[in-house]
């Protein structure tokens, strides 16, 4: 029977180990930079969402300047409109009275 020589294994030199550690450090630094950018973007998105929520609440409650201005215009138009039916009724009654006077005067 022949005896096989022992397996010498894998030899990694200290230089190779150091180079691999340096490569890993650069990779981790790149990942940290990307995470920082993601966190910055996340803060901006949160601010935008908060701003949009505030605007939506103002719209729902009718608190925007445009909505308040429109409400004031509508209220003013409604105040001016109310005499028209009254004027129509008075005119109708005056017409009937005039017709009755004309009928009985003959």
C-alpha cells in the first residue's frame, strides 16, 4: 500500500490577510456612506410627508386662505340674494292688487 503525503493545506500570507482586511474596510466604508445617504433621504421624506399631512388637514378643515376667501364671497352673495324672492312676492301682490282695482273700477 502506498502512503499519500499529508495535505499541505492552504497558506494565506500575512500580506494577503492584510490586503483582504483593507478591502473589507473599504467595503464597509462604502456601505456606511450609502446608509448615511439613505438616512438623509429618509429625513427629507419624513419632512415632506409631514408637510403634506399638514396641508391635507388644513384642506379638510377648510382653513386655507383660498377656502376662507371663497366662503366669505359665498356668504356675501347669499346675503345679497335674499331680497330677490321678497321683491318677487311684493311685485306679485302689487300686480294682483292692481288687477283687482282695475276690475272693480269699471
